[in-house]
C-alpha cells in the first residue's frame, strides 16, 4: 500500500515508518521539523531511516532514503493546505497516518494558540485532503489525556470525555469530533488511537523517561510530581507501532447507518507507579536518583489505565512488552546515543 505518515521525524513516526518499510509498503514521510525541542534529535531520527538532512533543508524539499527504496521524506507544513492537497492529488495515498501534532500537556497551558493551530487547523487540512482525494483509511493520533480525571477505571472508549483538563487534551478531543463529522458527511473511514504514555528509544526530551535519565546521568535531582503518587499505563513504542500497522488494513465500515468511524485505546493495560518506573530506570542506568518531591501540576492526572478490549477485538493484538524489557531497551539506547553526542 501507499501510506502517508505525518510526524515522520517524531518519536513514534520513526519507529512506525521503519515497521511499514519492513512490511513492503511504499511510505511517504512528512514533517515540518519545528523547534519545540531539539531539531538535532529529529534529524538523527530521520537519518535512522536513511534520510540525510539538516537545518538548511528548505520547506517543501523531497529527500529519498539512502537505505530504503520504498521511503521518501518531505519537509512540509500541514497548515499549507494548497501544497498538502497537491501532494494528495499527486501521490494517491491509500492510507494516511496522522501523527503530527504539537505535544506536551504543560506547554499547552502556556501556549494554547499553538495547539489550536497545529492540532486543530492542521488536522482540518488533513481531513479536507482526504475528502477531496479519497483514501481507504485515515488513522490519527489521539491521546489518553482526553479522559481527564475520569473516576472510572480502566478508561474505556465508551466513557464520556467531556471534561479535558488541558488545552492539549481539548485539541485531541476536537480531532475525534472532527473525524466523526467527516466520516459521517463524506464516508471517510477514520480510526482514532488514544495513546497511553508511550516510551522507548528515541523518545522526546520533554518526556519523563528522558528527563529522568538525563538528570540522573548528569548528577541532577529529578522532579517527581504529586510526591510520587502517580500511576501511568506505560506502553512500549514497539507495541504502539505493531498496533498501528495491523490497523492499516482494518478500516471501519459503515453499519446500521453509523459512519465508518472508530476509536481505540492502545496501552499496556497495566498501570505502573511512577516510583516503580524510576526504580527500573535506576537499575538499568546503575544510578540511584536524587528525588525532588513536587506537588501535582496543572493539567496532570493521577492515574491512567487503558481498557483495550475494542483494539483486541479489531486486530486480535494485545500490547505485551514488560516494563523490565521496555526500560532496558530505552536505557540501552539512551546510553549509546548520549555517548555519541
């Protein structure tokens, strides 16, 4: 199949593209390479899949992979609707996987307009392109943050999610509503994936695993929010991409006058105490951390826990990487990558 992956220089994008390439799909990666965090990390991720580029790469450039003949990267901006639609017209994508987004819960509280622009306006352009140049399946990244502080555990896609506690969460809920409208009006098959605390090699520098590892290896204390009384459904990135790749050929269909629209949680379905995650990281880095116990932060939630029954039913797959193995993979990568820096 011919597949467009937006957010190609991102954490999940890197791993997903590698997976899709290995399965023989023709992949076009798309990313604006914004400066929310280190662009060096983004270019290094691209290099992993054979894309040679640096800060001088102009917008709308096309780069062919030196490793994989079935992979091409485009530096582009989803907010440029005209060029995006031209790309859809030219390439005739069968599947679109939209991972591009402005991430970060706390940053969204300080910079709300950035999230509306990059998560809502940009997604509208993707939907419009899928409408004008029909695709077999649009898969897009939502987030477990849409559940807010829901008291019911585990979180189910059947639960009401009307009380987001951050602008980031609100933008992701908006994506789900927008996708539903386009599925209803134009019969575009859409699948939203609510990711639960994804971690692993090549993770973002503003995510807890990398923040912790960087602080620990440089002798700094780590900030532990809510005094460590947090639980997260930590999900290894390899399990996320396995789920996405299987869903590519599992587009929802219209039944009983319902639109071809679905949502799935994708998580490990095993909440882990934050302090247990830190302990596992300490074991793998061989460092005992110094901890600054901090209060709960605005926009944070105390616990996440995924009910993945709809995902299991759709693709007969259950994320299964243990915390022990997942943290080891992350720590091994972190030590190797930073030794080269």
